[in-house]
């Protein structure tokens, strides 16, 4: 296919298939069950402390921490249930839950002065691997949990027993969280790659390897979006192979297919890497790219020269002539890709009709409805 940037292709395929921001989507989906599970965890752990140490002085800080943390977790779960957490903020919210859990674990550890409460930090580390998918957020969460735990260890000093034992468990939990993260990311990447391959197959013309109409619609919107951001113009060339029906009738459809393939190769060779090239259908091709593009006469000349130089012994291919029309979408224009294609198509018919001496043959063409 045309060597346009893969990032354009991926964005277009992802938008078409609804798989954009896969990591953010998965994390946003996990906020509801994680929030509910954490709320139960906070309250349950506080209840265990009541059973093991029922004195009010010992349990009051834990109760306050548990209630506050549970309230935050339930709020996040409610917002996720109502779909009020934007996907782009899902990782930030998830790291917030990790921070709340680390704070709760710190209260438990410092209040009880028992090293066994490090188990809370161990669980939080593993949970970070389950809930977070973007590496920078995951690493930030790990650093946060480790910093909170080390601060507690430093505050407890010599009263913290078996510190080497718990360092080993913290390192093991970190490794386990990393493995969970890797497995989850790999499964999402595999599914996304399969969707992209399917999308690419559905947007490629089987005969030429160029984009088909669907692929053109997807990728040309990426070109227009980039042009809007950078203030560039967008150009479109509509290319028609003249007399292909005559070639088919005289020499057979195999010869016609050979002509189509040759023109497709010529368009690839004479276009830029960032131009989107598509087979519009039959003997028609479309090129969409950034900037003002190439003048129709110059593009016709380049195509004819390339065909002659590449297929000097193929009289059918070298006898082919193409007609090119061009349209331009300036940065201040309000038109869209459909309008751009229509204008380029109309320009091609006008130029071909003028060349043949019958300029009136295209006056019945109507513009697409811009309000539709």
C-alpha cells in the first residue's frame, strides 16, 4: 500500500473500529469493580482491627482512614457507573485510588506498629498491575507505594520487625504487578493488531493494493485534520484512465487489468510518501495530500513519462492516456473531503471535455448537498 505514516493508518482504523485509546478504555472500565472492591476491603480490614484490638484509642484512626478511603472508592465507582469519568482521565483517577490505598496502609502500619500490616502495601502493588496499563502511570504508582512504605518504615525505626522479610515480599509484589501489566497489555495489543489487520483488509483494493473508497474516506480525514492543525491546504487529484473500455474490448480484460496495475504503480512512484492514493473504482483513481499539490498537466506528464520509461516494450500500457482534475481545500475553506472530491472530479471532466472539443458535456453535474 501507499507508504503513508503508520500513525495515520492506526488512528483511522482505531477510530473506525472504536478501539482508540485501548489502555484508557480498559482502565476506565476497571474503575467500577476496583472502586467497589476497595471500599469493601477498607471496611473489612477496619472490622478485623476491631476484632483483634477493640480499644477505641487503637481503632479510631483506622476507622477514620477506612471511612474516608471507602467514601472515595465508592465515589469513584459511582462516577464510573454513570460514565462520568472521561477515558483520558481514567489513569489519573486510578492512581488516585492507589494513593488513597497507600495512605490507608500507612495509617494501619504506623498505628499498629506491626510489620505485618505491610501486607496492605503488597496488595496495593499487585492491584496497580491490574488496574493500570500505561507505563508512566504504572511506574508512578509503584514509586508512590514504595515511598509511602519506606516512609512508614523510617518512622517506626527499630520497632519494625523482619524488614528484610517484607522487602522481599514488596519486591515480589512489584515483579508480579509487572507481569500482570505485561500480560494485560499484550492481550490488548494482540486484539488491537487483529482489528487493524481486518480494517486494513477492508480498506484495501485487492487488485492494486491501494486504498479503496472506504480506506480513502478514513485516511483523507486524517490528512484534513492535520491540515486544520497546521494551517496547510489540502489538494486532491482525480485521475481517469482514458479509453480503458477500448483496451478491454480489443485486447481483453487481462490487458485492461495490466493497464490499471501500471497506472497504480505510476501513481505510487510519482506521489509523496504522505499522499493518500486510492482506486475510486474501475478506471478512476484519487490522490489526496497536504499542500497545493501538482498541477494537472504536470501530473499527467509525469505519469505518461513514468509509464513509458517503465514499460517501454508494452505498447498497450505506453499508449494509455490519463486525464487529471485537481481541487484545493484552503485552510479557511469550510468544505469537506466529499466536496473536495466532487470539485476534482468535475475539474477532470471539464479538462477532458475541453480537450476533446465538447465542453458542454459536463454541465449537468451537480454539487453534493452540503447540508446532508
